[in-house]
């Protein structure tokens, strides 16, 4: 494993210029999400479970939106490599149409039938009632989230990450402060508990979109054009983009349903189990901040290189990011293991809940490196290279033929504790690693999508 690329200052400068703002944005997001769970955690395990299961609806939504917008960003990154602006605006218009359509479905489900949605995860009436009050509030802001997600994906692909960081971090801080005041009744505001957290979250998401639009137009970015120009594409161009994007959307749809099925299995083990999983998830998100930056930076750089007809450079970028990511993952894993007791002390948990959190963090830390390998090859290579159909097939097979059956058998046949069920789920990551490594080495994932014909 050669590390000579660490002397390549040009590569490191470009990688870090993109990765650091994204990682910082993710760090703030993960940190404040953890604070949210800690605040709600003072209300007990039932409140933690209600918040976590309610956020599964948002989790599924944001992953499907990520599939759509990142699929579109494959094109915008490659067009940016060619320095063509008009097609980027047209792709943004397509992204907005698709994203808002998806968000509308989730808005209707969250606001009109939240009890039915949460009933998929748990039979605990108290958890369902608390979670429903949360969903009815945040559901109204899913469409602003969809619009913001579309803009953020395109801004990242054209390397204007700083604007997304300013908007997102500002909104997250506002959301956390308002949520704190409304959860506990600070500064003369009513103490609303879980509903207070929902109002803070909804307000933050709305503010994020407002700030994004202000920054885009005041800084006169390539997206600062009349919105009507975004929708001036013809059917042929739309069909060409959708042909690449639909597998990415389907991929995130099947994957998110798989993940949410895992949560349903965890929840049926017990309320203390799902509460522990939610706490572990916040630590996992915090531990993954560096890798989110590296993976997304890799995707942007790969897309730009393919658009500029530099396929060998695209391959080499992914190889380097894999090495960096896996190395960092081992270090982060050791840190997570060492802080388990500090994390447990921050929550009001039962004895079994505390043990579950400690063991879940251990399992997560030990498998983090292989997840980073898969993230690098999946986002940085397959997705960025336009190999969306292969990625879809690999994801469906790994999660539905391996992961979900393994979790079900571990939980309901062998009746294992939640942390061993979590470990059983990791079997699908191992299988996926072998397949993604083979595909990466083959270079068949590299697809030039913007140099084949003139864009209408």
C-alpha cells in the first residue's frame, strides 16, 4: 500500500478544500443531533424512542432525496468539469421537480397518518403518541428540506461548499437553541417536551432554505438565475438524466427501507433496545464526520475528472481516498471504544440500557473501517462514476438477501441481545466490500455522461 501520494500537495489541497467544509458541516450536524437526543433523553427512554422512530421517517425521506439529488449531481459535477453552466441549471430544475414530488408524499403521510406510520416500528402506545405529535409538526417542512437538499447537492458538485456550510450550520444552531428553550420552557417559553423539539427542528429546516437562497443570489453564484431558466429543458435531456438517476433513487429507497426495517426489529426487541440504538446512532454519526467529507469530496473530484476526460486520474483519486478513509476509521474506532463510559453517563438509562449502549458502541467501532471502505467505493466511485445500475443491484442484494434476514434470525429465532443483532447486520457490509472492491478494480464504473453528445 503506497502512501507516496501524501507528498502530492495539489491533490491534498483540492481534497481538503472540499472535504473540510463538508466534514465541519457534518460535525456540527452530528454534534447538535447528539445534543437533541441528550436533551430529550432527560425525559426518559420512551421520549428517546419516540424521537428516534419519528426521525426514521425523515431518515427514509432524506436518503431518497440524497439518491435523487446526488444522482443529478453526477451530471452537474461533470458539466462543471467542462465549465458549462446552462446544463447545470437545467439539471437543478429537474432535481427540484423530483425532490418536491417525493417530499409531498412524505408530508401527507407524516401529517395525516403518523400513528399508522409509527405502528410499523413499535406497538408501544406511549411511544406512538409522543412520536405522532412530533411528526405532525415536522412533516410540514419536508418540502423546504427537499428544495434545500437539491441546491446543496448542486453547490457541492460545483465546489461552492462554503455557502452550504454557512446556511446549514446557522440553521442547526438556531434549531438547537430554540428546541432547548421549548423542550424545557426556558426564557419564558412553554415547556413542550417532544413537541418543543419538533418546533425547533421545523424552524431550523425552514431557516436553512431561506439562508441558502439569500447566499446563492447575493454571491451571484452560477445558480443565481431566474428560476424559469431551471425548467427550460426538453424531454430528451430529461430522459437522459433520469435514465442515470432512477437507479440511484431506487437504490436509496430499497436501502432506506432496509435500514428502517432494522430499526423496526430493534424496536420490537424492546423500548430500552431502540433507545440504545438511537443513542449509538448519534455517536456513529459523529464518528463518521471525517468520512462524509472524504467520500463527498472524492465524488466531486471524480465527477470533475470524468467530465474533463481524465479517467485515470479519477481512478487514482478513489484509490487514495480509500487508503486515507480506512486508516482514519481505525483511529476513530479506537477513540469510540475509549469514550463509551462518558457517553453512557450523559443519559437517564436503565441498567440494561446502559449495557446495550456500551456494547453497541463496541460493535460499531470494530466495524467502522469496513463501512468506510464501502462508503468510499460506493459514493466516491460507483455513484460518482455514473455506475448507478450496478450500485442498485449490489445494494438490494446485500441488504435484502443478507442484512435483513440476518437481523431477523438473530432477533426472533435466536433471541439475541440488540448489540448482537446489530453485529449480525454487519455481515452485509462484509459481503458488499468484496463486490465493490472487484467492481472498483475493474474500472467498469467509469461512465462519461456529458461528452457523448451536445446538450439540448
